[in-house]
């Protein structure tokens, strides 16, 4: 009987692609992919450890799987990803029920690692400087619906943001070759994908290591020529590297969603300097004005951090005013997580957890009002929507997204209609709005 493998992927879309690659490699080697952990021979938990909440989620998941192993409902446990990459020694001591650990590297050795685990060996394969980078020849099994997929155009990060440990976990920034990304996208579209979401730790720095120049616009111009691709979405764009050429490509190419994911983290110059973001308030304001002037109907998603060391009440109020004035269509707020190994861990003027939570609540309340106001302006508007799934509770209700919504992180569009197919695009009219979601009917 083939060995049955099941995986739980935690964290961001970048981690999800790693999980898809792992499954693809194992299936190609003859292993059977199971739907759930119960009854699996090997349970793989692909973890995240970027911030405290992610670490807690990863540990809770591992403990749940250990309980299954103790009940003899699974045989072996392999923990992969950022958590063992960061805490290898501690995990080996505290979680002795785990049979193997690998980090964010070494996926090509997975078939041999699984074989060794099943033969009773204990495996640890953590490389201090990750260098792995999949390409178009690497097998993948999509964990998303077939009509959309993520494509990782680069891996790692060479920025020195003081709050972040990603460079230590993922290694330096390294880009895939343009021809490799093109070939992978062609294969995904041939398999039914109509929406491709481009990801990397900093997509706007794509190509600098390979070509000694930023090559994102060159890549995009190649991708839009692929037949049958409907939406190309750009995620994780650093504001310091957003070029005028990139703005023109987004503006001029119909297949590129008028949607930009632009994490700014803060607006106060003092905090940005402490964060070592390589940006300033002036640069951010100038870029935002240029984006909204040059690209009609643009939706901007951003992310911010509240409670960073040194964020005085005045600096926080400056951030709140900026958000009220800018009215981002999409915004994610994170409570500063004091991560050991990051420069900011030892910064003075740390903010209390109670105050950080209070500031986060204030930001989210402000953004909820902004989102509700933005959505109300969409009443009676016609929008093209991709159908993601059918609502099981109502035969004439479907869940979809407009170009304004990235998978998983943004809102949804409820679509009233009949006999709609998942993965198809439909023309709808907005008939109701909520704080984050829309309700529409098929035209």
C-alpha cells in the first residue's frame, strides 16, 4: 500500500505555495495524498512563526496532531516551515513526539525523508541559510480552487526592517527567471486558472539579483500575453521600489487588476526610521497620490503596525488621521509583536500590551467606518465577479470576488443567480452593502 501523506498549511500564501510544492514532489515520488490527518501515515504541518499569533497557531496545530498520534490515528509527524527553521533546538527538546523537522529548504529531499521516517529514523534537516527556489519544472498540487493560484516570483528578503525576522528565516532575496515564471503560468492557465496572484516577500524588487535591474514590468508584459488569463494580481509591493514604469503597466494592461497591495506599516517619519523601512511620509504620500491619479478605479490594500516601540500618542494620532484622510479601500492592522532576534526587540519605549490592543481596536473601528462608506458608494454599480463557491444553504446564492478583492484577505461578493459555475466570471449589479462585503445579483 502506498504511504498516505496529509498536510496542514498555516500562515501566508507564500507558505501555501511551499505546501503545494511539497505535495507535488511527494505525489511524483509515488506517495498517496490524503484529504485529512485521520488515518494518514505521515502528517505534515507547514508552520509559520512570523509573529506571536502565528507561533501560537502553529503550536496549537502541532499539539492537536500529537494527540492524534497518541491515539494511533496517524503514524508519523513531520513539522516543516518557519517554526522549526527558527526554533529547531527548542522544538526537539519540548516536542519529542515529533518524528522529523525540516525548515524552509530541502523540499527536494522529502521523498527520502519520508522513507526514513517510516523506517523509524528521526530526521532534522534545517539549513542555516535557505537557498531553495522552486521553478516551473517543480511539481505542485494546488490547494486553492483550480480557477485561481498563487505564483511565487521570488523568495527571501534582503531588507533590514527592524521588526522583522523574515530575512533570517527565508534567506536573502532571490528571484526566479522570467522564462520560468512564464512557463509555470502557462501551465496553470492550461489547467483552468483564470486568476494568478503574484507573490514574494517584496515583488517590486523582482529581478534585481538576477538581472541587476528591477524586472517586474518586463515580467508583467510577458504574462499578459498568455491567452485565457483574466486577472493578474500584484501582492506584497514595497512602496520604496514602486516605479513609474510599473504604474504605467498596471494602468495600461486590462488583464492586470487595478489593485495594489502596498504595505506601508506606518506614516510617522520617526517610526518609519526606527522601522528601517527605507521610506518616508513624503514618499508614501507622493506615491499614493500618483497611483490614484494615474490609475482610475484603483483599489489599494495596505497593512500597518500599531504599538511599535516609540509610538507616542501623538505619533499614533498622526497614523489615525492619515488613515481617515487616505480612506484605503482595504487595510490590515497588526499589533506589534516583539520578536527575539529582531533589532526592535531591544528598543526602548516598548508599548504595553493593553495599550497596543486599545490602539488596534481604534484603528479597526476607523477602518470599518471607511470600508462601510466606500462600499455604500458601490450601490447599483455593475461589477464583474469571479464565482469562488456555491453557498450550500441557498441554491441561488454564490460567493465570489470582484477585482477589488484578493483571495482570503479581502471581502466577498454574495451573488444571487442560478446555475452559476465555480470559476466563471459573471456580470452583476450591487444591490446591498455591508461593512466589508457586497451583495449582488446576476444581470
